[in-house]
């Protein structure tokens, strides 16, 4: 059976933005430590490491080598037709917001015509060569700061759940998008850039 790779298209973040997001993680971490009925402490959240902080534009799933080659070619062509734009991260909150019991902590940003057009162009072009299921919900740029452990989350009284809602102001310029592979390693997933696709100058 042909090996498949877990592939997504991402906006990677400048290092200074990552450092600021790590500071917010540190601020909230203690809120997610709870004591169980056995008296042992447990962490309700698994925090994203600095190197893995990114915005996922499109998750493509498990692709063959040929599909990856097609994805890289198509993504480069799409990027050449777009200009750089800014993303304004303005809030830390629970997500996805359409779930009755959100299971992540997000840094979310302003929707924009530029990022919506870019995402739509990628979907339309990639669907001609790659078999994947596009998201149906409206896209809001977001960075996963933590994933909540669902079975432990259900054991916590809803009234004890930490309040997470903070306005932030982090702005950065996007000049490229990357085709990424998620490789599972001993310490968790490691994200590798397969192709960096720069926007037109």
C-alpha cells in the first residue's frame, strides 16, 4: 500500500508573534490545572509548542506523493496571483465557537476579503486534483493555543470551567503560504515545510 502523508496548507507566523502568543499561554496555563477526586492534579489542556503555532488555511488529509506534488504546484501558482496582506489577531477565546462544548483555546483574528479570496482560490483549484473535504463553515483565521482533553473536560463542572476571553492586538504581514506535513514523533506532532509559496511582489 502506498504511503500517505498528513498534509495541510498554512500561514506561518513571525517569531515575534509566536513569542507574544507563548506569553498568553503562560498567563492562562494555571487556570487549566484541576484536582481530581483521587486528589491528583491533572491538566485540562495540551498546549501547542511555539514551533507549531500557525494558521491552517486548508487541511487536505492523507495524500499520496503524486497528490503532494500536485498540491505544491497548484499552491505556488495560486500564491503568485495574490499580494501580501495583514492579519489582525484580536481575541483569545474558546473555539470552535459553533460547538456546544468548544474543545480548543484560540487566538482569533479579523476576517478579511484577502484571506477569504485566497482560501476560496485554493479550494477551487485543489479540488480538481486532490480528494479532500473542504470545511463548510465560514473561515475565521485562528491559531490553536491549546486543545482541551475532552474526557476530562466533561468531568469538570461547567461553572468551574476557566473564563477565557481576552482582547489582544497582534498584527503581522503575510507574504507566503506553505504546504506542510504533520509528522508524528515521540513528543507529539512535528510540522515540516514541504513547499514555501511566496506571493507576488
